[in-house]
C-alpha cells in the first residue's frame, strides 16, 4: 500500500474516532456516581467504549477509503476482479477481536466479584417489596419507608418480595437486583456521596409499577446514628397511631387519590368518597377483591397488607381513611 493511501486512511480514522469520542464524552450516558460499585461499573463502561471507538475508527476509515478509492465510474458495469482472500489478514481480524473480547470479559468478571464483596462487617438492611411500596428494616429492628445509609459504609441489602417480582435499583449506585417471592437476594452498596436519591423498581410489577418509588438518603455517620435514635423513639416512620405515615409508607398514594394526603393517582378508585364504614374499609385493604369498584378490575391491588402491616398500623390506616371521608 502506498504511503499516500496510508496517510488518507489514517486521516479518515482520526476523523471518525474524534467524532465518536465527542459523542461518547459530551452525552451524559451515565448518572453521576455515588458509590464505589458505580465507580467500577463506570470504569468497565469506559474501558469497553474506548475499545469500541478504536474499532469504529478503523472500520470507518477502511470503508471511507474503499468508497473513495475503488468506486466504479457511472458507466462501468463490469464485474469486479475475483478475490480469493488473505490468510494473514483473516488471522489478524479474528485474533484481535478475540483478545479484546477476552479483555472485556476479564475486566467485567473482576468488577462483578469486587462489587459482590461486602467485606467482613457490613451494615445489614432488610428490604421488603410489595405492590407498590418498599419497606426497610435496620439492624435494631427499626423500620422505615425510606432508605437511609451512612457515608462510606459497606451495606448488604437482603431483598424479598411479598407478591410478585420487583427489582431494586438506585441509578447513582449502579447495582441492581430482583426481589423474588419465596427467595432472598442480596445487593452490596458502599455510598460515597452525601445526598438524596431514588429507589426505582425496574421490573414491571402491575398497574402501579411506575409509582413504586422510595427515597434514599446518604448522610454522615453521626447523622445516621441520630436518625436511628429518632426512629427508635417513635419520631419517624409509621407508628401504630399514625395513619397518615402508614398511608405513605404502604404506597397507597401511588394508586389512589385521597385529598387529605394530597394524592391524585388514578390506578385505583378514589378514597375520598368511600361508601361504607370502617369494616368495609378494613375488608377492602386486606381482601381487595371482595368488592370491586365499578370500572376497576380485580387482581391489581396487593392482598398482602394484613402481613406487611401490624394490627396497630392497620387500625391507624383504617381510622385515617375513615376520618378523611367527605374531604
């Protein structure tokens, strides 16, 4: 190949690689990392991206050079000369991709192993998923509808589901795991940035799937200890006499409109004008398919609230809904 041809191919490759690099760098493909695990996932992403940009540049350069150098004239309808292949070239374009794919596999395997390694003394938090809410239980048996984590502390989440398959994901943490009925799954997170984030369910779990969210707070160790003390003293998520907190933590507002709670969802019927007293409200919570509101189908609302709520919480929720009738 002549020197001029090599120069042109190089120029085409540099142009293609530069354009691809600009797209890769300027577009925010990933959320801002807030955990050690996400940092490793980002490294894998960029390791693979650099390889892909290099391959793209070479292929684009070869295509551009071939199109410009070997294009036939408009009136040339002759067949091209036969090509019998080139053994050395075939070995090269087989061996190099094999090496690159192997390198990506090794890096990915190392990152997966490190991201699953929680160390010897992690903070353990139990996560319970149900349509359409999350509940978090801390080591001192404190429960909350939001996830609070101390900065730079490895955390092992144990996930379970009371009904269907859900999937726990905080985009800034990178890690994701399904919550599957009948088995326990785990997830490791080591937060590295103080702030507020959102838990997202990424497994289609019913009509209220899009509303299945929970807040995550990453705070200093001192603030985390203070949070646990407040929760233990009854200053946080739902106690047996706080119906409004139970309504929020159970995810009721994700499917129902209820004016006292400031919710306007329409997945399920409005709770502002319920016909019937407290017994009807209780039955509708624990056995939602017993009486169906006109225009709504059965099998949508979870029937696990008698298991996920204590008797005191259920009583408080029933009283809260009953008191809120008529606005």
